């Protein structure tokens, strides 16, 4: 079996995996990073979203061996020195979750959205770009508000 090595949340991590091991399985089962959730295994729900080399991807359809050498950031890697990332803080402040299952993927997608579109996000843009992330509990209003607030708070970063 191949050994896969990645920089995960700033730390070099390696594990022996089968060639068919998905990134989400590598993170959860081999590294114990369970903040990245498994929802649909078909890239439709978005709860498995992580950043690979600075870009958001859905980890349920990416092979770990294909990402050997990559830099991966998960929801666990966002907070620094005990302080939540501005997007995490915005989700907390604006009550943008109910059960919380989709929240890690929403946050990771939202951060990537800011990277691609800037800090001044209108409601239409946020809703359109969150289409690949499904929340089964809320009506998205607070999620949209949180993404806009988080985007604005990230301006200094």
C-alpha cells in the first residue's frame, strides 16, 4: 500500500492507505480529524469541503494518493491560538447553524468564496455560490448573513 504524505493544518502527516482511499477517509479515519463530515459521497451536499492548496474541494470524491504532497486545511485548522477564524465567529454570532452537520463545509466554502470574490458579497452571490452546500435544517437566511459578516471581518487578513 502507498504511503501518502500531506501538510494538514500546517503539520506534515503521513499514513499508509489503499489506492482507493478518499481524502475524507484519510482525514477522518487515518488522522482523526472528524470535523470534515461525510454526507452524500457524491459531491452534492458539501459537508466534506476542505481546502487543498488554498482551493475548496469536496473531499468525498478526491483520492488521497492523488493529493500526495498537497497542503490541506480542514475546519480544525482555521482557529489560531484559541481564537476562531472570522468566518467561524460570524457563523457563531449570527446563529448560522441548527444541527451543525453542514457547518464545517459551509464555513470552508464561504472562506473560498471570499478568496474568489472579495469581501463585499451581496446576498445573490452568496446564495448562488452556496448551491453546492446543502443545509437540511435551516432556511439559509442566517447562513447568508453570517457569510457576508465573515467576509467583511476577513478584510484585514
